[in-house]
């Protein structure tokens, strides 16, 4: 049973370009979470999605960032017009349930975004 | 809002010895879940141990155990018989009950070094 798959593993973008990060949850998981980890810091929640629905986007910057989890295909985190401050590791996690119990989140290996 | 504090940015331990990593949290909820995750240099987030707040018994997973003090809002991780492979960044994480959503709130992490 494959784990959470994120790609690419590393992504380099120049300032002003767009970054698209992909996440395929574990088989049978319908809940996806995106976290950002700045250098030397902990993970910060960004957004929580179910298939075709954004449940909680309270951690998402209001501009340039968007996320989707379509009925078919992976979840996408999109960053438009990237700036140097967007350089970070972006982690995706999935779970089978809404989180009303102790089901742990299963994390992918992250995408390291570098903005030059 | 919930906060998680790890007051030890770095810790070291001799191989085969025991080490305790501290974590405190702030919440007004009575029902919640606590987790310790390990992040080795590969960047993968690995679940180490979990604890439900309604359970008085401290969780144990092989060499890993917690000291959960609900009144003090403390959730420390004890690693016994430390091994070289335990060297990693350790994150304490909080997840609220049904009323506060599914996201994890992470501490800033403790970098653990294991000396041979």
C-alpha cells in the first residue's frame, strides 16, 4: 500500500513564476492537509481539503496561494508569482477520517521549493 | 488558539542512555489528541507515539513512552536505550477534538543528537 506521494521532491523557480506541488494521498484516504516548514522551524498548517471541498483554509496566505483536491487526480497546491519568502518544504498529509479520533496523519516526504 | 511549546531546541544523549524531550501546550478544550513525530534528515515525518487526552494511562511504544500530565498541560517524550537511529528532529503536535477541526498544531521541534 503506497504511502502519501508528493512530487516533485525538489522544485526550483525564479521569482514571479508559478509553482505547482502535487500530492496523492494514501489509498482509501479522502482527507488531505498541506503544511509548510520554513528552515529551522516546525510545520505550519495551511489548508485542509476533502474531495472537491476546502474544509479549512485558515492557514493559507490570502494572496497567490490556492489549493484543490479534485474528484479525480492528486491534490494541487499552487503558488503564483513566487517570492523568495516562499522557499520552504511543503508537506502533504492524508487521513481516512475527519480527525475525530486519534487517527494519525500520514505524511509525504515533502517538496522543497527554492525560489531564486 | 492552541499553542505547542518545545523549550529545548537541542538535546543530546549517549547511546544506550535515556533522554526526555519536553512539550507543553495551551488549550481550553478537554478532548484532544497529542502526538510525537520524528523527522530524520530525509525530511520524512514519522509518527512515534500518540496519546488521547481522555486516557489517564501514559502511552508506550517499545522504547518510547510519554509522561502525560493533563492538569499541567505537559506531554514529554522519554526515549530509553537510545540508538544512533533515534537522531532526528522531534516534533510535539496537538489536535483538537471535534469542535476545533482536524489540523495539527506543531511545536518548533527539538533536535536530538545521539553520541556513540
